[in-house]
């Protein structure tokens, strides 16, 4: 695969002409001032350069662009809202950037099916508003909602706080249209809930990080919109007890929407940051939510009752402002951590049976490495997903060592080194910790099958 | 790929010795009396022969068998309970049969995670009992429950009546262990709900019909066990109205478990067969069920109320015997159709917006082809899944013509020619109706990636 590392070479300028021939001059950006925003991620951690940002306006244009790059052996990075956490949508090795943002057509909601067809460039916020207006909701929500796109969410199999109830992005996708590495277009968008006519290409694209194909359109499941929501903040004495509480709530509260967790250190930090004392305080605090067509307060109370001594006296809220006040102690953690220093952030999943032991030891493991650190734990406990944020790494200490120490503890407990964020370029060199040589060989074979020229995001996930 | 069509040849007997070397003499069957039951499906429609049935007892033995067959280029068919509908697990071209039934280890339920690890040979009935004993249920249930195996259900992405609530088999699988076509073993069984560390091999295996790998073990999601169930039989004036009722119930009844459908002809037939008058009668009758921790009768009644004029006065049952009496009119249809003649059975899905028009015309389309036929419609309306059963095909008329007529109508309405049953050998020649050349090429590339020697069930799905 050829590398294009600078514009203005004969190679690249011929390329630009060809790209212009496909999408028109307006939609090929080459001026570094214009391409700069596409060449760096929002955190500033991942930075690259690109000979051209190409913005196709249709699946045919995407296919033509991919075909011409495949013919020339020039790699590309597909980019949606560029809100990723692992450098997966940035041209770190001088790739062409294929922006999907113009593919932003949102079709009317199909109320009979409870589905909608959305272009890859549709922003999550807009999808939510569109669904709500038709009496539905969309099952995935996350912090980057004002920028992240449907295509990027599919490519990264985005999760968020409602995975417990609705699953991750993969569980929302009923069909896709995508361009594979040879420029061929696969399309299966009828939205059939039962359809055993071959392999699940739609599911396979979810979480493939732009390496198997470029999703251009998706058929998405919508969920009923619930008008009644109850939120409770529940004090729990230990992480082991919190896991028992989560399991009991899952088993007893059918309308359970979320079981989120804030560890004691993170709770104190966010309370300081907000300047508000939390209504409950404990080793672990859970933010629990149920949503239903009727008031689910009784249902949630019964579930907490079933937890017996394990769950302390909760703070409960049903009206919007009071609920948001409780959520601030969970959702504000990221902001509080960012304000406290330059955080090093990890996002891992542990098996339910091993999570408490991991949580009880991960801070010590990091501390042993660097005694100046503080480790904050929070996350989506209902899914076993823990965010590990480390603050105060001493100068000269390598963040990679922190990664390695945490990941080794994760792997020793049979957990995943990437819960929601994916592998990207950031965790590529750690993937072997989670995946055996046989799995990595299968991944590589899959890549070759879908992208024989090796041009789709070649530096991400499993290197081609 | 070599074909082994008879036992006793030098080629085959050398093979048998090698297989015996892997699994032991007791577990290689060559006597046609012993292999006959593995060489024909339960309906008797698909029949073949095999030089050997091999019954490995561990994943290592499965891998050794696959490796030795790959080396010799001898094809195999993986077989679980052999309850498939499309000839996908029968050695129709003289393949070796690899039976997964001895891989029947069922681990203790992990109550904290709400999951269980099961061998591919575990029978569905046993899985259900095991889950119930631990306070859970398993999300997929179907008629073949006393014979079908976890491995076969994964390979065919089995559905059934609760797909509406829990999804098909793919939605239950959190992890798999499988042997690929080169004998390599991929294993990812920790049961992590959020795990974005590469491609979704587990989901890809679901519905792959034994062509990408042989599933040997799976990590499965369990669901809360509900003690309160309400069933209603609802008369509706037309299929179009039935689709509106289904959509309204999905939107308003959070604890909805099933929306099943019986057309008028099928209802009359089953009532005759049972010798019992149905409590309601209409152009379309829906069997609707909700299940919850509390009595969901009010919730279901409110949902039906929200349907307004579209839903007629329902017959409602909450106790077990009365509920079963209602279900007999839905579950008895297959038996009633079988008793009425030799049925030709099709299993299709239509988009919600097109289902009513399809249902209103499919009987006529078949009738035009053969005026002696009667067409019965029933199925899982909540998923858009219609079973089309045709009785009374005149002698000399080819069932393939019926298939073609129905499938063409399905495809004209953007539906799927196989909802639950898969493609197997039965629908292989029709797959191009549903899948474009680009999709079929992607399927073929996937097969080559996972099974370079082309030995895994080569006559099924997309021929190698």
C-alpha cells in the first residue's frame, strides 16, 4: 500500500483531480487550513495529516472514491463526527479522509415497523428528536450526542447508559448499506426482524472501525417512548455488594433502564467540583433508573427492597429537575476529573464475578507504579463496564505503563481492555492481551476478504 | 474437494481409521444401520448417505477431526439435533457427519451475570429447566425443544415466539467457542456485555449454518423469570388492521411477550381438528401475551384499549390451563395442517408496511398456479414472520413452482424468503432472489476466509 504523506506531489495532485472528478471541487478539501480539523481528534491526543478530505454525497460517490483509491493502493480513513476516543478516525499515517457527514438523509419514521432509515452522517441528536417526534425513542444515547454520527456509532458499536435495557448499537441495527474495500455496495435495508438468508453483514460492520466497509446508511430499531421515569441514588457498602444489587435489580425490575456506578473517590471529587453535597454517600453509589408507561416508582422500590441489607436508604426522584440533580453526580465525573488534572482514561469490562476484585485492586496496582496517582472508578455497572481514570501521573512516567498495568489486571480477570471505545490505533498493540493468535488470524482473514487492497483504515484494529 | 460417496473404499477406510484415532472406536459409526438416522432429516424430505458419523467429545477432538478432513479435502456436515427444516444438517452429497451431541456440558448458572455456558450439544429443554431452576428463563423457545441443540440453534439463528421481546438466538449469544475450517479454535466466553475488541465472531456464527465454523460451546444470556402471564385471543377484521394492532401493542405494552397470528382459514382448520370452537373468530385472530413480575392484565387491557375499534372483544386468560387452551388454536395449526394433507411449507418475513398486501394476495397467487390448493397463513406477526402452508397440490404440479410463486411475491414486497429456517440446501437456488451479486460475493469471500479448504457444509447456503 502506497503512503501519501504530502499534498502537491505529482502522485497526490493526480489523486485530487480524480477525487474532484467524482464528488466535485467543493467536496475535496486539500488546503491544510481546511483539512486540519479532520486530521486531529477532539482530545488532541491523535494527530495526523491528509492529502485530501473527500466528502461524497451519495453511496455511488462513496463507491467510486473507494474504487479509485483501491486501484491506486491509497489508504483511507472514514470519519463521521470524529468523536472517537482511540484515534480510529484520524489520518495518523497520512491517509485520505472520507467524511460521511454529507450522507445525512433521515427518512420518515416507519411507525408500523417501529424503525427508521438514516444516512451514516445523521447526528445522534437529530435522530433522537426525529424519533421522539414520532412517539418513539432511540435506544443508544451518549455524551457526544451533538456531534457523533450514525455511521461512526455503528463503526464503533457505541454503547452508553442504556445498554442494559436496549443493547449497544449492534442491537439497534436491522439493516445496512455499505461500501466494501473493492468498491462493491451491499444493501439490505428492508428492516426484517427475522431474516435468515445468509451471514449477518450488518452485525459484522458494527464495531469493525471502518476496516471492513464504509457504512453509508442504516435501518434502525426504535423503542417505545416512556413518559414516566424514576431515578434513585443508592448507597452500597462495597463493590461486591453493588454487583449483587445490580443482579437483583436486573432480575426484579422489568423496566430497568440503567445501573450506573460512582466509586467513593469519584463521588467526593464530583461533589467538590459541583459544590453540592451528594444526598447519599458510601463506598459505592449507584444511580439507578426505571422508565415505563406508568410510574415505575413502586416497581423500583420493590426491586431495592429485594436487595435487603445490601442497598442503603436511597434518594429517589421522579420529576425532571430532581432527577437531573441526581444524574449530575454520575455524569459530572468526567468534567470533575478533567478539572482535577490531565486524566489518563481507560474503559474496561469485567465479568460480573470478577468485577469487585478488580475494582478493589486496580487503584493499588496503579499506585504501586506511581505513588503520586489517584485512580477514580465510575461507569456502567449493569454491563460490567468500568471507567478507570488516573490523575497525577508524575512527569517522566509513561502512560503506557499505566495502560499495561491496568490491562494486565483486566486480562487476569478475563475482562476486556475496551468496553465501548474500540481499539483504534491507541490500543492496537494491546489487542493480543485479549485475543488469541487464532482470533487475530481470523480477524486478518476477514479484513482480507472484505478489503483485498488493504486500504480501509489500515492502521486501526488489526494492522493489515 | 474430494467426494466420499461410499464406505469401504480404500480412501474411506483409511479415513475411518484416522477418525477412530482421534475419537476412539465407539464414536465413529460406519454401519449403515447406525448412520441411517443421521443421513435423513426428521421430515424425510432430505436424505443422503455418509461414510462415517464421528462424535467428538471435546473441542480438541472437533479440531483434530476438522484438521484431518481439511488435509484430505473431505467435506463434513455438522449436526446437532437434526431438527432443521431446510436440509442443512444432512449429508446430501455423502459428507462425513460431525455430531455435536456429546458436547453437552452445562455449567452452573452465573446468577451475578445472568448467564450460563453451554456445550453445543445441550438440548433446549434441558437448558430451559436449568435456567428456571436458578430463577431465570432462556429467551428462545420453539417446538423442537426436546431435540434441538444449542449448537444447531446458533448455526440457524433460531427464532420462535419470543423474538419480539428477546430477539432471536443471535441476541442470546454473548460469546462462543468454535472450530474454524482450518481446525483453529476461537474462544471468547467471558460473557462481557460490552466488549469492543475486534469483530463480532459470535454474531457471525449465528445463522452461518455450519459453513464458517463448528460452534462447540456458547455463553448465553438468561432473562428474568416472570411468574405472571396473561394471554388474550383478539379478533381483528383484516391483516392491515392486525398490523396496526401489533404496532400499538409494541408501543404501549412494555411487558409484551408475543403477538402471534392465525388467519381465518387456518383458524377454522385447527378448530375442526381440535373439535373445539374458538372463543373468538374473525378474518385474523391474534394470540397476544404479556409476562411480568406483577399481573400484566391491566397493562395488556390498556394496550388493547389503545387499539380502539381495530381490536375486537378479546378472550383473556391468566391461569395456566385457560392460557394453554387459547394457545392450542395457534400452536395446533401445524398439526392440523399436517392432518389435512401433505403440506408444502414456506416461512417468510415481510416488511411491516407490506405484510398485509402480501397476505391478501399470496393465496390467490398459489391458487392461480394450482386451483386445487388451499393456502393457510399463520405465524409471528409481531416480527413480520408469516408461515405459508399450502395443501392440496395436484399430482404432477411441482412444489418448486409454488416456492417460486410465493418467493417472487415476497421479493416484490422486499421481504425475506427465509425468516427462521435458513437456506440450507432447500432454498439455495432461490437465495439470489434476496441477495445481490455483491452480497453473494461477500458471502463467498467470508466462506473462503474461514474455510479455505471448502470442507464445512459445502452444499449449504452459498455453494463453495
